[in-house]
């Protein structure tokens, strides 16, 4: 695997790129994990995620927290930001969207563990929160609580 890591060059990092038209066209870059012999957690926060309701076409908003324990690869943050942004004009249900993102990240970077928490703002007066987790976190590793209020509109 180490030989493959050296050959992989990120496609987006350090380059001017356009927003992908949709999630399928988005590239998720990865970076070789120089600390793959250590177990540690990484958190990305996306507090302004947007997609569209597949029925009404109205915008839906979410706060995503991505926690993962890297294996041989790290998720490159610029490509993750572009991937998240590629959903802005896509009609997708909250549950499908959250699970789709988590599975794609697992396929691309094969983390030791991953949890994606999707805190969706109310649609029809009801917030929808969706969690995807690959397994139990590695033993002895600190994984912080998402610390996001189930419904942020209260304060």
C-alpha cells in the first residue's frame, strides 16, 4: 500500500477548480496518512450544507459533523468542501443524502472507522437527524460527542 500512496497525486489540491455539477461528478481526493501506524480521530464540520427537497424543489439545510479514524488515507479537505457543495442543486431526501455521503467517503478513503451526523433543519415543522456509523469506535480512542442540539432553532 505504501507504494500506491506515493504514486497518488491529489487532483484538486493547489489548483483552481470549479464547483462540480453534482455529487457523481465530484472528486474526493485523499492524502497519504503519514501516521497510519497511530490511531487518532479527525473531525470535519459543515454547518451550512444545502440540498433540495426532491418533491418541492425547496432548499433543505443541514449541519454535518464527520468524525473518522484514518487508515492509510486522509480525506483532503478542499475536495470534501467541493463534494458537499455539489449537493446544492440536487433533489435528495435527508436520509438518502446522509447515507450516500458516508458510504462514498468510506469507499474513497477506507477509514478504520467513520461516523457522519446529519442534523437537518425542520421541513414541515419537524427536524430530521440522521446518523451513519461504520462500527463501534476503536477501543481506547477518544471520539467526542457531536455536541449539536437536536434542534438548533430553540436557541
